C-alpha cells in the first residue's frame, strides 16, 4: 500500500500464505483431496482494513499455484535453451533437444554428454567436460527459481459513490491463466503404473532410452 509511513506507521505490507491443505488439491492418481472438496475449508476471499481518508494505490502480487509447478530458468541457461520459464519437464526437454541438435552426445557411451564442444554450455554447467544424462535434472535444478508473481495495480477509493468521476466502477475483475494437469489422464496413467509388472516396467525404461538416443 502506497501510504505515507509518517502518517500511518503500521505496516503497509500485508501477506496471505495459502493453507498447506490447499497446496495439493489432487493426489497422485488425480483424485481430489479432502481439503479440495470440503466446503467448510474453502476460502474465496479475505478483507484487509486500514484507516485513512485518501484514495490509496496498491500493488497486489499473486504467486499462482500451477499444477504442475512452473519454474523460471536462470538467464544464463534461458538464453542458451531459448526457454525462460515452464514446467520442469519443459526445461528438461529443451535441454535434451539442445544436446541432440548440437550433437553433444557421446558416440560410444550414449549416457554421456560431451560439453567440450560447446563452450557456452560448458561454462553454464560449471566447467565440466562431460555430463551424465542422469545428472541433468540435478544440474538444471540449480538454475531454477519460482516464477515471477502476477502484479495487479489497484486503487482503493474512500468515496461511497458507485462510479468514479470518469464513470467507471471501483470494482475490478481480473482473468488470470492458471496451468492445471489433466486429472483424468493422470488418473489413467496411475492405473497403468499400479498394474505394471517389473518386466513391463523394465521394457518401458528400455524403450524410453532408445527414444532418447
């Protein structure tokens, strides 16, 4: 809240943290959790009150709870992979595609990536000459941070009029895009996984390795 701190010494910053019960509205099989379906635990808004006799401008910062989680990539890797943010899987895929496009995979041992042929990637990866495929997620996680919040400008008016001097309503509504999993697809994948035998599981892993290489 943009208020004069000499007139209003109380905090001009208000923070609401989401209840942990709402952080995961679905389980691993795509089924709604108890907190997501219990009306008694639902929260659709809250009020903040401060004294004052002048219109006050606010900046509302919203950290969206995407499912799956979205992350922001460090500029060093973002410029390299041409990806600034996305899901973790998006980042991993962009890295795999970069390696394939530039022919960095070892010709003999397909599990290794030769970084010596790409100085920019080598420096971004900490100066190593080689990188094992299984270490890619660990490496990239070091360069991931939470995405920037959505910032909404807003003005609280002290007037009781239903419209301002320009004929506009003080009530505002915002549409925000929120990424969500396909819960039906996740549930079907969970069923397949739960009924998969060890032999079939090894076959899937083998086929996945062939597709990557």
